[in-house]
C-alpha cells in the first residue's frame, strides 16, 4: 500500500490541501461537518482497492479560504475546479453530509463528470414536516452525540494535533462550521431538488440507522428526483456521519456498489 500523499492545488489563487492514497480508479471523497482533520479508517479501507483522493472543501481544515465565495454558484464552480485539479474527472465520487450536498449538485450540473456517485446523508433538501436538525445551534459538548452514534469517533477526529496550538485549532474548527453555514444556513436547503433530474449517474444513497440530523425520509425524495439508477441502503449502528461510526460496513457497501 502506498503511503499517504499530501499536496496542495491552486484554484483561482486559493490553496486547497489534497490527501491521496491507494491505486486504481480514482475515488473522490468530500467530507461532512467539520471536514477531515485526519485520515480516517473508512478512507484507509477504501484505499485498499481504489486511489482515494480527498480534497479539502473551502473553509474546511486544509483550505482556509472561503469568504470570497459570495453565492451558491461560486461554491459549485470552485469545488468543480478543485475536483478537476485533484484529478477526479471520470472517477467516482462520494460526498457525506455537507460534502454530499456539493457532490450531488456538481454531479447534476456537470452530469458527464463522474462514473458513479455515493451520497451519504446529504444536505441540500428541506421538508417543513420533517425538518433537518440545526447543527449550528447546539449547546457546547452536544455536537458529537448529534453527529455520531458513537460520539467518541467524532471526538477523536477533532482532537488537537500535537504540533498545533490549541487556540489555532479552535479557529480551524470554528472556520469549518462557519463555511458550512455559509453554504447551508439556515435549514440546509440549496434548492438542489430543482437540479437533481440532471444527475444521470448511478447513485447509492446511504443513511445511518440512527441519523439525528437528516430524517431517512429524505432518501426517498432524493431517489425520486435523481434521473440515474438509484440504490438506497441504511447502515446499522451509525449516525449522521455513517462512515465514521461504521467504517467497515460503509466501505463494504460502497465497494459492492462501485464494483
């Protein structure tokens, strides 16, 4: 197995970190709430069979700049360019949570760009009858339990690295939440439903059985709107960030779909 590679790519004068590991067909990964602060067990399992490429989204750890993005179109154009710079054209793409909203939108606006798409509890839609949870209005110390069935999984990912100042680390994490809010606040609705009929790639929708953020009923709305063939599955014992809670089960399910 190749070592983990870290490099930066430039998009319109802004630097974005990219992590890459493994060999084979490219498999892109766009992270969920909080972004990637470490290489996760799920990504390690995927790198056993694929060339995993995980670019940092604007404002997430590894990519400080995001305040120059004034609207949703700015986000889409920037992230599409980021994926191209990272070498993900003609690859497969997975997006989780916040990353799922962007992955779905980009695959819809540029429908020939990816082979297959995996969306894990994506934002982007909103139903007043079953609203999504407001992840930006949580009491201190409660976010981990909201996002993961095993809160320690999220806490471990958010631990301050030994070579980083604690105050700076708080800024990094707050910046990531602010960037997600800039894209999704207040209710996570990006009007994505208007564009999903352009998503023609075969798509896997994954939901944690214990997701407290986005109701499972949203999976049916995504499936009905997407033009390509859609598979829907739940991951037992997983919360909103299913690949953190159950990396083996999610990797196995994603690999079955991609194969």
